[in-house]
């Protein structure tokens, strides 16, 4: 039987949390979705809802069977952020700064007429998966990862969900430096730099 170390369990947990957040599912709803994905019921899935709650909270060591089911379901989810997990792990290994305990569930980023909301979809010890939504006329959506550089300083690396173009944000306290390369939206000036205000939403 497969073995899962703490890092693998954290990745699986983060993928499931990301899926639940994007689809506004409670832990109970997620457990039901897990049973349906495995073509089982609560009685035949092989572990209780309480065990699943403990796995999702990361509060207790759960058995390999439970983790294996969660891993299979996580692997089959759409847009699972495996690339961003890998990137987050490597950036955390580079900077070795844990996320602050008071990390907010979302942040506002305002630069001139541009306003976006950066939402934390799942967080591990050293990185968080994020989604950035532009609230202006383009309604763009970015997926990415956030890591701590130092206390109150974040590095956020993102990719436009549709255009596949990169975007990078560095913050220090409430100030953000934004860099984006996007020729379709910035013709003649594809390298776009600006500063903005970064605050709790």
C-alpha cells in the first residue's frame, strides 16, 4: 500500500480545500462528494465523517486507507493546483519563512483605477494557493501561489487563467509592487509595472 508523508498529506488536503472553497462546499458536502466520486456511501466508504474531518483539519494522524481515497479524488479534480503546490514548496524551501498566523482570508489590491481581490484558497505551512479576481471591465482571474519573504512581506506569483500570461506581486506592509507581462491587453507596452495599496479585505 502507498505511504504518504506529511508533505503529501498537506498537498492532498490543500487540493480538497481549494476545490471546496471554489465550489462553496462545507466539509460535510465535501465528504458526500468524496463518497460519490468513489461510488460509495457514508456506510461503505471505509472511514467515518469524523475521520475525514480530522484529516481535513490535520489534527490527527489518519490511516493510509483514508488518505489513499482522498488522494484518488484529489487527483481527479478539475484544475487541481499541482503545479502551484510544487512551486510553493520550492519557494518555501528557498525563503524558509512560514506564513504569518494572522494571514487574512483575502486582500484588496488597489492601483489607480484597478482593483482586485486576492483570496486564499488553501494554505500549508510555507505557502498558500491564491486566486486573484479583477473587478474592473476585464473581469480577469489569476491562479497562483503566495509565500512569505519576511514578516509582512509576500511574494505572489500568478498566471492568468485564460490568457496564460504571468503576473507578479511583491508586498511590504501595505505597499505592493506589481509586474505583469501581457501583450494582448497592453500592446506596445507589454511589460506593465505599477505600485498599489495592499490591505486586508
